[in-house]
C-alpha cells in the first residue's frame, strides 16, 4: 500500500489551520504531519519533518509566506519542498512573488475543499497547480521583470525539438494541445516534458514557463 502524502499546514489563524487539517486528514491518501502559525516555524518544521507538501499562507507574523517559500523552495535550496500557497488575497503580485519564490501552486482560501485536496495531490505529484493559460497570462504580465536584459537563449541545453516543446509549454498549451500541434503522441510529449525538466533542473511546468521567459525564448 502506498504511503500517504505528508502535509504541513502553515497559517496564522488557528481555525483555518484546524479546518484544513480536518479536511486533509479525512483523506486516506493524505496525512497532516505538522501545523504552525508563522513562516519561520514552517521552515523549521519542514526541515525536521520533511513533508511532501507545505500548505502555506501569505500574510503571517515573524516571517511571511513568500519569504518562507523562498527559504523552502527557492533557487539554491539543496532539498526544495513543494509549496502550495493558499491565501485570502487574490492579488497578481502575490501570485507572481509566490511563483518566483518557488511555489508549485496557488489557491484562494475560499476554494472548495475538493479543490484544496486536488491542489495538494497535484503539487505532490510534481505538477503545477495553475492551468497553463493562467500561468502564461500571469508570467507574461511580468515578463519584463523576469527576463534579464542579458539573457542568452543560445546556451539552453536542449535539442531543437525540446526547445519547441518548451516554447509551447510557455505559450500555455497542455500536453494534448502540444501533441496535436507537433503531430506526436501524448506519451511522447510527456517524455519530452520530463526530459526538459530534468535537463534544466526544474521542478514543474510553472518553473519551465518562468525559465522560458527569463531566457528570452518567448515574448
């Protein structure tokens, strides 16, 4: 039997923490291994408990959720955690900063319980929670800030076909749409996506989109 996905819940409101924990623990494939009320505690607990997914609020005392996410999943972190940011505030800037910090997904607290559970499972599986078109719209809006002026797309260690697939991912296409565009099978697309993430040392499609914009592969 497969071990349950281990979840750490971090929110400064005790009632919300308790609600999330109750919903998550009621699932046979999920298990809450820890709870905390600030970002610093989340970083410390994650180092000790090694959860599969951290459910992270944004506005918290001591250390906010964005900075905590950066410490858990940001560039240079040796063993990055998978973070699902869940917040009351539907602000593009929060979404952008959360993704830049290394989060794998973003949800609002008023999302139904089923969406929270789907989000945890999606992030645990190594996928991005945001729909491809949402990711493209969001990252595209901040493309000028993401892409450095001296970005050199010529040094990307991908084959011509892998570059094609990466650009289509950044354009917001799903695997099925990429397969139709390139006239290849869905399984072949999955193989290409896996190779791209491995070669570029990226965790998920969100990071692939950010990478593509940063390197000037899409505009």
